[in-house]
């Protein structure tokens, strides 16, 4: 199994990690740790998360990061690839446009 990151996901993850480390002094590595944990899980369980929608004939799944309240939106364009579409903050009150 291989993880592939959409450019949007790369930007959002980098921005979120930077913000988290600068603004969460009690747990500056929490987001990075939780992301790493769930990305590792996706390699072993590529159908992790709840069905969310569809894009170009592929199911999009939403993976909740419970400690940080962030969500990863992912899809499997091929059987051996999990594509990370975006990282979304739960506090936004709406879902991303994918």
C-alpha cells in the first residue's frame, strides 16, 4: 500500500503542523503524532473511516483524528494507493469542497 498526497493536502498538513506547534505549548507534537498514527493505520487498513462521498467514481472516506478533532479525507484511486485529499478542521462547521 502506498500513500499519495494531493497538493492541497500537503499545504494543509504543513500549515496545520506549524500552527499547532506554535499555538499548543502543552502538546506541540500532538497533531503530528496523531497524523502519523492514522497514516500508518491507513497503510494497514486502507478502508479506514466512514464513507463520505464520491469523486470520479471513487469513494471518499472521512477519517476522524479524535484527539485534535481534525479530519482526513482520503480515497483509493487504485487498489494499492490511498490518496490523501485534505486535512480539515472540525471547528469549521462545514465540510470541504472536494
